[in-house]
C-alpha cells in the first residue's frame, strides 16, 4: 500500500473526499516529521513510538577503492511498534 492507496481507502471508509484526506494525512506526516526534527518523541497508543537516534561518527571503507573514510555523526528516525500492533500483525 502506498500513500495514494491509503488516502483512497480512508476516504472511502470515513465518507470524505480524497482531497480532504490528502490534506489531513499530509498534516499528520508533517507534524510527526517536525516533532522528530525538534528532538521530541511521538507516541501513538496502540500503534507505536517514533523517536530519533543519534549515530556517532565512525570510520568506514569505500568498497570500490578500499580507502578508509570518515562517516560523520548523524541522526536517524526510529519506529518501535506497540505490542498491540505486533499482536495484530501476528494473528
């Protein structure tokens, strides 16, 4: 399922237009993104938790030349599914 499929399915189930749902879903995604970018966690009960992890700088290797390179520190989004979501997937 992609974003368009999600919008279509939710619009059908709630009886709203796809245009209305596109605005709603974009707003939800943007809010989660902005919250994570500000360093905060997003917890959605029964679904899961979005968080940001920090990756330390490290030494890596260019596989083509086998040359040693430095990979700079970075942040990455992380999602941890709730037990309710895990149970639903495993039914």
